[in-house]
């Protein structure tokens, strides 16, 4: 079974829509900037990949992640030719932090934040009438787990169309945690580079509309042919190469393709030495018998790690790469 992607939208530090983001990625533009969200004197890290939408007078504002979420959902739904009334369309949201930044601002600055604002379902119901919303909070894999659930819901007859989205804003608690646990603080996110030291936070959101094949009102951007996932509880933080390999092979099996059929791999590429090494070993194992290996790229070098939205943002950029016949470079490789 296949599923159609009929609507797409995204926002990141380098663009307000997928086309802008893809153009900057292809240009290989340096996008890290000095930290603005928090007091840089408190941290060793001095850079981040933030969206520039805070007040010019300085400071921070609550509900930024929610605002990006409703924006990309609205744009993706319009792109798919659907009505904004989502009362009968499930909305699946992947995130790492939800609205934790709003909670921090409530605690520190007494910002006006209601308890219900911490759940994205509140804004989705108010804005779109969405009555069926699910939140996936399993870190940077969240939106791709949500994509898998969307295909399951359609296959099981629970829905004909599903909106899958992801969003995260940088949080001071998350930034501070990274600042403490990384031995060497990176001045940039450099996936797979010999000098990589770790990850830096990014911000952004992405959304796609997934529909039962052939039932959409407009053009089809791409088709989902197979989703593989694994949850092997190998280690609290270290990835398991065998589990990743099984997930990839499962996706290929469901899609009816072989490794040698693949033209492009969108890498996770978090820039952390352990993750990059594990990902590299898995890819060597998967593609060792292919006469010509696929092209590979990692966009976090220019977007930072967008956390819960990162998987879906890479998916949207993969669709643009197929449409344009162009693969963005991996910035910073030496």
C-alpha cells in the first residue's frame, strides 16, 4: 500500500517556507548566529540556529512553538487543497519539548501562560476545530513515528487524510543540559566532519498532509511506500546499529525496494561523535553491495538540531531534492 503526500509546509531559521529553506541549503550558507534567546554569559556555547521572530526590544515571548505549528498546519492543509476545518482529520504532532519554553517564561518572568497552552491540542482545536490530536514526544524521531502512525491509521480505515506535524522552540533548560553534558562545546554543528564535537539547538516546524493514494484534490508531491521503526531500548543515549539496520531493512521490505534502488539518503547527522559513527557503520552495512552508492546529505549543519521537527523537515527537503534534482551539500566537511 502507498500513501500520498499532498501538502507540505516548513519554517526554520533559514526560511519561512520549504522553497526558501531548500534554496539556502543548496547555497550552503552559514546560518549559525550568536545566541540571543538566553544570557550567553551563563553558558559555554555561544551559538545557536534560532528563528528571528522575537521582539526587537529583546527578551522572549511564550507560545512560539505553537505559533509555528499552527502556521505550518494551515499552509500544508491549503497546499493539499483541504478545508481548514480539521474536525474529522487527525492531527499528529511530534515534539521534544512541547511548550516548555513558555513554562520557563511563566516561572521566570511571570508570563501569561495557561496550563492548557502547554498542550498543542488546545491551539489546534481552537484554530482548526481539530478533535483528534496525538502528541509524540520521543525526541528527534517523534515526527517520523507520527508519520508511521498516520499510514497505519489510513491503512486501518481510521482516516482518509492525516496531518503530520512537528515543532520545537529552543528551551533554556535544554540548552543548559547540552552545555553541561557535552565535553567539548561545538562552535557549529558539523555532521560527519573530523572536527565534530556535538550538537547545537535549532528551531522550526514542519507539516505534511498524508492521504489515501488517489483520493486527494490536488497534485501529489511524493508517495510514502514504506515506514520502518524500531524501539530496542539498547541504551539510555547511545544508538544501536543493529536496531537502526533492522528499521531500514523493514522500510525497504515494505516498500518493495532494495538498497541499490535508493538514490538519496537524508542522514540524521546530529554532529555528535557517537551518533555519526553509528550512522556511518549502518550505512556501510546497508549499501556495501551496491555498485553505486546513493547520495547522502545532512541538513542540520544549516538548520541546527530542530529536535522534534527534525525528521519531518528532512523529509520535506528530500521531496524538494527529488523535485529539483539537486542534493544540498553538507556544510562544514573538511
